[in-house]
């Protein structure tokens, strides 16, 4: 017998692969085939096909497919009176067509002994005779009260602007002399003190070499390691085993 036997390692249950609960099937409790023998099953029947009529020709008769009216009894028909709605037939004699009660309108009948309100009807306009052609009231127009043509009213003088006449008008230039716009105006800077003058021109190119200065976005202060050993760096660690037990701490209630 060995003094120090081999140490047995614990087997992790998660590593043992096996079928889950969904792999097992219980016997059915419905139907006849493979029925659960621990459960009670009702009697089962099957529908067979219709036999051929050639085997039993004498017994070929319809089954209970006849419809028997509920009002038929062994003592006869037992039901109340029934009626049907049909169209009105044509009268043989048209002279006997008597109006029904809905044809009369007693509310429209006036009683001679009672007073009633005046009633009017809207009819079409009658045609005028040849001797009665008189203009309507809107055909007349009153004299205006504005402008120089107002009668029996005091009005202010009115003027109109007309076009310029080239010949025969009061503005016609018979002498043919030039107007004030035909003379050239002397520049005042010739006989007066000239003021400062400016002009807008394009930007002059710089003769010196352009100095390309980096902007604020060109610097990376997080990468500076002159005052430290190195800049902070982070790495992604390894994934822990899925079989490691989680840390469970009891929290006081």
C-alpha cells in the first residue's frame, strides 16, 4: 500500500457536457399512441372509409340526412299562422283608384272663420309692355361733388400734367441754346485745397518668408513626459475564468 496516494482533483460540474432539461420528453397524455400508462385514458375511436356500394347493393339507402320541419308532429302540423310580404297587385279597374289617408293635407285647409297670416309667393318677373319701358332707379346718376365739374358747389382750381410739346408749346426753345447740364463743371480741387483721397486695392504680398506657426491643436500636453517617467498608459487585462466563484458579501439589513 502506498504511503502517499495520488491526490484527486475536484471535477467542475460546468465542464461536464450533457443534455439539458429540454432534451427529455415525457409521454403524452392526449391520444392513444404512446399514452402515459400512469394516466387514465378515455376510449378512442377511428373513422373508417365508406364501404363500396358494389358489395351491398340491396342496402344502399340514404342515411339520416332528411330534414324534418319542427312544426310537423305525428298528429299533424302544429304552428301559428304565417304570412309573406308580396308586391301589390295591379287593379283591374283604374276608375276605383282611391287615394290613401296620406294624400290629404288637412293642415293646409284654411278655416273661413279664423284669421291667418299673409302669405306670398315668389314668381317670375312679368314682361313689360312696349309702352311701359321706363328705366330703373339705378339708371340715373347724380352730378359729381368732387372736381371742377361739380355744379352748384365751390371747388378749388384743378390742374393736369400733360406731355411736353416739341412745337407750338410754351416750353419750345426757339433760340436753341444749351441748358445748364450741357456745361462741364470744373473740379473744385483745382482752385481750392485738395482733400485726402483713398482707394481700395488688393493686399500687397509680403516680401519676407512666411513663418508657419503651429496652432493650439498641434500640441499634445498629455504626451509630455519631461516631469514624469512616462505618460499614463492603460491596457486591457485578461479575461477571468467563467468558473471562478463571484465575491459575495453579506450586507447588514
